[in-house]
C-alpha cells in the first residue's frame, strides 16, 4: 500500500475527547439510539456504501485528481508506464460506481455539530480505542484513514500515488500484458480508499477519520441492505468482537459511552448501561453540552 495512505495513520494524542480518563488514544463514533443498541447487541458496526452518503460527490471529485494526474504523467512515461496509466484511466469510470464501504469517527467526543442530528431524540457517542479499532479494521480488510481537507494536499497525494505505481512498473524487467492489467486495477482500487477520505474544507472542524473497505464485490456475503424513510442503503457488517477481558466481559473495541444532550439523557444513560451488560465498558457519562432545541 502506498506510503501516502500510511501517513494518515499517525498516532493520535495520548488522550482524546473531554471524557477520556485513560491515556489510550480513542476515536469517537456518533450514532442514534437504535444504532447503539445494534452495535452492542450484534457486536458489529455498519459501514455504509460511499454512494449513499451525503458527501459522495467528494469521492467522485477525489477520483478526478487521479485522472488529471495520470493524464499529465502519461505524456512523459515510458511505454509500459503509459500502458498502465491509460488502462487505469479507462477503469476509473468503471470503479467510480464500485462498492466501497465506510464508517465515520471523530477525534472529539462532544461535538455540537455531531449532536445536531441526534439531540431531538437522543444520540450516543462511542469511544473506540484506536489500537483495537486498527485490529478490527485489519481483520475485515479495511483501512483506518484520516480525512483530508486541504485541496493542495489532495493534489499532492494523487501525484505521489501515481509516482508510486510508476516506480513499481519501472522496477520490473519484463511486464507482460496480464501484469499491466493487474497494476492498472490495483492502482485504481487502492486509490479509491484514499478518495473516500477526501472531504470539503468546510468540514475541517470535525477532524474525521474513516474505516474504509477495499473494493467489495456486489455479492459479498457481508453486504446487506437497511431501510431509511426514503432509501434502501447497502452496508457492510464489520465484526467488532475481540474476545473477552480478564473479567469475562466482551471486548468490542469500545471503552467509553457518552449520551448526547436530551431532556431524557439521564434515563437514556441508565438504559444504555443495561444494554451494555456483558460488554467491557470503562466509562459511561453525559454530554457536557447543555440541552437545547436544535
């Protein structure tokens, strides 16, 4: 996997979020009450198809950086490099509609911008230990990627990505036709993961990270469909079960639960603790943001 993606796996500060009590870095997943019950009862999190998110246009926009960079580099590449880039350019439109799945996390556990979508009926924020989240991601063949907001950085990453693949091609003495095809597919499908992390600069305050799948075939057994009031949405069920701790409680990567601002938040907190019985949770607490009608 190219180094520019690995650069977005930098360690977080020693503690994250206002409710953190231990020194282990965390990332926070905001969800509805129903979403919370599903996560703790099924020991799984749902990663949504990228084309069914509000910011899916950013994904297509991100692929545009790759297309532009390949067109520029193909003018000066050797014949084999040109063959790979030209074929990859053809594949972009094919893979643009491909199935990539992602789940979102924030660095902050008490963001008003996140609670706005949940506070009327109550929402919950789940603190995932980063080390455990990486284990979960690796097992499901996902990547944990920091979102990219700066336009100049997006263009620079596309350039570095193309350089990476041209260097691979140049390192091979003989590149048969089948290898050109493989390199082209790998170039596009691995860049897809990076493009899933491209976000508009206006969302910078969220400091979002994403679990991002590799290209997933339509018929994959972990792909299911859920219903919203207006849409049927494909999702990938990512298992969270990491075994049991020393007290026999299930480790699902979560050690912190924060209940969002709501008129009923104390009652929700009590019920949330009941729902989490049998799960290793270190801390349950309330949002420090005063309730307001949003």
